[in-house]
C-alpha cells in the first residue's frame, strides 16, 4: 500500500491546469454536510473538473441513493494544523520517533505538500438515501478521529455483508468516474492530485495546492 508520505508521491510533478474551485452546492444532485464547515467555506468547494466527475458518478447510482459530501477543499494552514494534532495524539500513545510519527500520521492525515484536499482534488463522502439518512458503510466518515480505526480501510476485515455491498457501490461509482480511493480511508476519493497521478500513472498532476 502506498501512503501519502511515500517519496514517490512527492516526486510526481504538478502541472496545474489553473481550473477554478467551484461550489459543490451548485450541483443540485449532490448533498453537502456541514459537519466540517470552516469559516471560509472551503470545505464546500472542489476543482470544476472534480465536481463534473462527481456529478457523472452520481448519475450512475441506483435510484434513491445519492452522495453526501463531508469535505472538499482545505487550506494548507488547516492541513498543517490537523497533521500536528494527529502527531500529538500518536505521541500521547507512546510513539516518539520522528520518522515513525510521520509515517503513522500520514496514514490518516496527509503531509501538506502532497495533500489531495489542499489541491481541491479530494472528496470525503458517503452514500445517503432519499431522506438524507447515511447508508451503513460499516464505520463513520473520519472514523480515525473517534478511535474507530479498525473499519477505516476500504478492505477492513469483519464488515457485515451490507456494509461491504455499500462500500462496493461507492467504489464502483467513484472508480468508474476516474477517482482513486486512499485505501486507509473508505470515504476519501481524489482526482487529479499527485497521489491520483501516481496510482493512475498519469505522469503529472493537473491539480496542485490551490
Ligand atoms: Zn479526505
């Protein structure tokens, strides 16, 4: 498994195409959840091409099921704050070696320089029914923050059949639209960032920090 801290990710060149960040709320088919809302409203924006692909993925979902986006863009300052916070948590659990701290933290929080959310390229999202009720995915979005790390990986063992089916539905819709999943977080999908470029062998990333 390639983590975001892997030097191969930072080695991918960025050739930013200059596409603007757009409001996810401008797409009526996509629901936006306020739980990660920030003052500037960055959480509710992604690159235009990312939103286009999300809308295409949404059309492929079965009737009565839609996407609920929890977070899109994130500022570099906010990303750095979260990385430091998570390292502190790990330190508190007895990990003291700097390289090990960085490696463990980047399983769940990306180092700023390669952060897919900072590029406006990533979406944290789940599936909801017509009433806006989240489908059973076998664990919460951002489950690593609540100590529920066991079920964060897409291929986590011990999931119920229903959770596994719902994850497969999410993976099919997003994968067909060109997104790449970060395997330690079932809810995290990106298009056009360095990690995506490495995984798809695109050669360069069209989206850098925005
Ligand atoms: Zn994410």
